[in-house]
C-alpha cells in the first residue's frame, strides 16, 4: 500500500459531506481497511491521508474523521442532491451558498468534475454589414449582394454554423452558413418609402456541443430611412435642386436641433423641413439667447424629390433681416 497526503481542498470539502462506514479507526489511527470482500489490510497512521490499493486501483481518503472511496466499481454514489451551506463569499467550484448540486447517482469524482467545470455560453462579439450605411434617405432601395461580417467567442461551446435572418421579411436569408466570420450573398430587395421605415438582419448561432443548448441571436443590424432637412443663409430656394443646394443639411429625427449660421453678408435665412415637421423655437445664441422664432415665417411648401424620385412637400420657412449682421450669429433651431 501507499500513503499519500490529501492536498485537494475540493476533496476535503466533499468528504466532509460524505460518511462511509466501511472502515474503522481508533484514536485517529487506521485500524483496519476492508478493500474488497476478501481483502483486509491494516496500517497505522496518525494523520489524515490517502491509500491506494494497487491490486484493485481503488483510491481511499480518510478526511475529517471519515473514510471515502474515490475509485473502483464499488465507489459510493450520492443518493440525493446536495444543497451548499457556505459562509460569506465562499464557493465550492461553480456552486455558491444556497445552490443545489444535482449529484444524485454521481460518484465523488464525477461530482468534483461537475463542480470544477462550469459551462460558459458563447457570445456574439459583433454582427454587421459594413458596406451598408445604417441611415439612408427615404426612397432608398436596398438590393444586390451584401457582405455580412461577425465574430463569436465560443467559450465552452462549439458553434459550427450560423443563420443570417431577415428580420423585416421574417424569414431565413442564408441558412447553415459556416461560422468563419464572413459571408456574401444577395439580399431581398426592399424600398424604404416612409420615414423611419427599416430593414434589419441578425445572426442565429447553432451550438453543436454540448448537446441540448439553444440557439442564440446576435444584436440586429438595422438600416433606417429618414428625410433630410435643409437650412442656411442663401438666396431663397424655389425648387428641389435649390433646396438641396442650401449650405447645410442633416437627417431629421423627432425633436432635433441644428445651428443656422447667418454669416454677415446675406439677409435671407432659409429652413426647409420634411412633411409634417415645423419649427417650434429659434434662439440667437450670439444675442444673449434672444428668442427669434417669429423671424422665421412659413411660406408654404416646396417640392423636394426624395431618393426614390418621389416629390415631397417640404415646409418652407424664410427669415428676412433688415440688414446683414455685422458678424455671424448662430441661430439654434428646434423642430417638433
């Protein structure tokens, strides 16, 4: 027989939970150890330790006043789940205070392995369509070949394939795509004809190992349609081309603001807003935050052609100064 010291803290904790009555001891000494039904041996030892029966390859541990078997066909098994009662922030492998380990029918070795090996699910790092801008003008058509890029951190799982899902259409776009980080294919054609209309895609990852794990989705990659709003000091526009030629523009979002720079040479200040959008306030940031909303008067509408060729009735605001400012003023315009 061989005597080995017990150094594994998991074993110490585990066998404090087990009680195996196959062995006897007196005053802390090993008196007799029944290794098999026909094999009795004795050894004297005054400290906790472990013994291996080389013939049967069974591993015995004497810990915290109890004997336990860690190997061989006769190894003891748990007969019920184990609920952990631990102090403070202590843990037993992946288990913390109050958690229950489903160890019924497991051997001690199997239980230790379960505690030591926690499943860490895979995660998406990103999912994108890099050549496709996410903000487009109303009327834009999305079509043709697009390249999808992604990355997945597998952790404890094996993720061999993904599906690229068309969320707008509600159907798979490309199924069983090899998980190599990139795929190019032809998308469904769609025209985004209204403000905030959108097209979005996302990835669905398939886990092959461990078995039984659910598929998991990436974040969405969404393309959204907006109207432009146009503004600036200039000769008042009269048609779509001259509206689009105004000095500044941006995509409209609900309740946004922008700065109109008046300059110091012109007296006409123009703001052209998408259908249904109006000015709610104008503040002169260079005149002690004076309210100059009344300066901007709605002149009616002007037709502006969107990205799809459709004419849109833009609200046409004009501010007229008696004389140019001596220096540039910043007019902060707020819309609904």
